[in-house]
């Protein structure tokens, strides 16, 4: 039995002739934050959807807590504790914090047939949970629309954790946020990991990823360029790998040669 | 801003979040969707109190009159409001009223069914029509506006064609004699609290007929149904899990789906709700009039939607209230009857209805921006 919470081994995904993913391998331990980096079109979305159970991988295996698993849809992944927070966050801005927090999973009370939504309990839990991450929801019955982007992101993450996530997949959680908001969200992600969650943080922003990540996987044109522990790689190296740095290096050499030839 | 600095000065509140402005009860009330309709209803009553206060509009008889009209509209407006909160429209409400009417009358008069069986038949048809509307909208992803507009024509046409085919005419009279001793019809056809009116009459507190019985005989069934609908709808919306799902489905279909809300089922349920409410409306009216008319309910869908909008429902879904729709219906019912007691030509009613709706939409739009925008 390995000590990895979740392993994705040699995952490939094809759409017709298009190879969307090829031989991508990722392993996460409890409490680890792995950053998945890649430029636009690198295959990040396909990989997330495969991890989340939306797509079935065509090759490779997914091992959750030592057990070889095939996800038969997103609900399967969710039941195994793999929760994905997409960019749209699945929050309804006209609804209150509490109603959003428990959307689809409302606590009930009362006799059968007349079960009611236990709003007091829900309010209490929502306020408590948000309080734990340092967000003082001034009133849990306020509309989510009145919250800031960072607070909304934290609400969506907090909701996923409350409902039993072990592995948290976060799709660009900081991309729409300002510097301060982003740091609030990143701080929360670190805190969640320190409490034993495995986090896959998908981003194209190395500056957000580097301070919080334990390991980094760079994706380029559907292939993994490798996974590096933080001590083995610098921010600059990551950045140049993501941007297809080698191609740029080659380009530079060619330009120099052209210059030399013309003089 | 002044409230903010005050709360910081106040030592007792220093432990609270300094960014929490003291929200007065009034401010909280202002954020409720039904506020506009409540205010409108009060204004309408003040207006008629001044203009028509001495005309008998506010006698027991006059009040029951406009309450009856409001209640009938309210029954369908509440169902329409719930559907709108769930993010959809039903334009087939009016046609469903006509259809339900003949579903009761033809079996009862021409096929010799007992009245209760015809009523159950009409409600079964309503569930089918609602289910069909719902499944069509959910499965095709087409706007409910178009799907139910098609149903508006289909149902009205079928009602006319079938009635003429079976009966050779467009009206089916003769139901009144069947109501007596029917085990089900009384639910839709009995005036209640008669003893109150008899007592009020005996005390000479309300107007009497020449034979000494009170002019207003009891609370009409529509009012009881209206109150029942308002309570049940509000309970569902505010207190149950299903209510949360309705708001979620209307607010953000995809988001709701992603967290496990069965959006499709919720919407189908709401479409069945409007069809059933239309049938309650139809049953009450058919039994009251003693006849079914194929044109009954024409344009009622628009009045119901107007009342829901005045009651604070957003056209985009996810926001609104059943109580608001009830007040919206009360405003329209009161004005449509009250206008007879004034010197104003009744032709102006539609102008009022339109203007009222326009003001409501502008007001709702403002509220929505306030609710959704960041602080």
C-alpha cells in the first residue's frame, strides 16, 4: 500500500484523432499541494475534467487510496472525496451565503413529509465555517452577490471541504482576483492542505503557484514536461518551461546566427 | 457612513465587525422582494378610500367582490411566481383554464360522469399538460416562452375544436344542478363563515336584502384557496429544501446542477404547479357560473405574470416571493373592481395595469442590481 492519497498513472485522452492528453502522471500525498501549470491549450481543462470524472481516460489508471478506480461520472468522483471547484464556482449570486453553502445538500428537520430546511443550523454552520477561514460573513442571509471575488472563491472551497472532500481540484482559483484577494485565497488553500487535504491547483500564474506549491507539474501540448519538487526547480525555470522556453531559446540562437550571417 | 462611525463610537459594538452597518428593521424589509407590492397595495387602498370611500366599495359586499376577483387571479399568480423564480414562464395558463373547464363540463354533462370524477379527470389532465410543458422545456433546452406559447394555441384550439365536435357549441351549461350532494365539488363551491355574516347582519352591521338576509353571504371559495396557496407556496419557498432548489434552479441552472440540484425535476414540478393552479381557478369559476366556456381564461396568463412581476419576481428568475404575487393580484383585483365605484371610465384599467407593471419592472431591476453588486 502506497502512501499516496491519489495517483493518476499514464493518463491519456483522445478526442477522435486529437491527442488531448498523453501519458500524464501525477501523484499526491495527504497535505500536498501540487500545482498544475500550463499555458492556454496545454490540456489543463481536459485533465481537470478527467480527474473530476467528467471524461473517462482512454489509457492509464486512477488509484484512490490504493484502490484502482474508474469514475463513472462526476458524482462517482465526488463520492470518493474528489471535489472540483470550477471557475464558475457554482454559486448563485442572488441567493444567501447559507442557501448557497447548502445548495442541493440542505440539512433537514421535522417529521417525514413535512421536513423543513433547518435554516438556523445551516446559518450557524455557514457562519462558523466562513469564520474559520477568517471571512466574517457579516450576515449569513446576505446575498452572495454582495461578497468579493476572493470571498466567493473561499466559500466554494469551504463548501467542498465541509461536504467531505479529500482531494480538492481548484480550477484557476486566483485568475480573476486582485493581488490582495488572491493572497487570501492562497492562504486558505495552504491552510486546507495543512489539515490533510491533497490539493491540485490549476493555474497559469507561476507567481501564485510557486509560493504555495510543494510540487509542480508542467503541461505542454497534452504532455507532462515532468513533475518537480519545489527544491529542484526555480520560479524562473518553471516560467520558461511553461512559456515553451526552449523554443524561445532556439529562436534566439537562430536569430543570432542570422545576424552573424548578414554581417 | 454616519451609521458606521456611530457604531464604532459605541463601545458595546466594538467587538462586532466594524464593517457591519447597523441594519434597521426597515432596511431589512426594503430588501424583501414583496415590499413593492405591499406598498402598492397600501397606496391603492388609500386611493380608493379617498375616491370611493362612501360608495359601498368598502361595505362587506363590495369588499368580498374585489377580494373574489383578486383571489382568483392570485391563485394563478402565485403558481406563476413560483415558476418564474424557478426561471421559466408559462404562457399556457389562460388556455389551461379554458381546457380544464371543458374537461369538467363535457364528461359531467354529455358522458354522464359524476361531477367529482370529472373534476379529478380535469386535474389529471392538468398534471399531464404541466408535465408535457416541463419535459419539453427541460429536454429541448428551448425557452419556455416559446414552448408554452405554442401550448397556448394548441390548448385553446383543442378546447374549441373538441367542444364544438362533441357538443356542437362553444359553451357547456347545466352544471349547477350537479353540485349538490357531490362529494368533491363543495371544496370549490362553498361559501364559508356564513355564520359571521348572519351575525353581522343580525347586528345590523352590514347591508341586508329586503328579506332580512345579509347581502354578503360568506367568504367565497376562491379566497380560501387563495390564502391556502399563499401559505403553502411561501412555506415551500422559505422553509423547505425544494424551495432552495427552486431559487437555485432559477438563479443559476448550471451551478445548481453542478452541486446536485435536480434542476429538471424542479422545473417540471413547477410547470405542473401552474397547470394545477389553472385548474383550481377553472373549477371554482365553472362551478360558480354553472357553465364552461371555451374562451374562459383568455389573457389570464399575462395578468398572472404581471401580478408576479409587480410582486417582485425577476423575469430572469431566482428572485421573488409568493406573498408578493398575492399582493400583486390584490392590487389588480382591487383596481379592476374599484374603478366601477369611481367616475373613472373602466377603459382606463388596462392603462393602469400596464403602467403598474412598468414601474414594478424598473423597481425590481434596481433591487436586483443592489442585491448582486459588490459592496
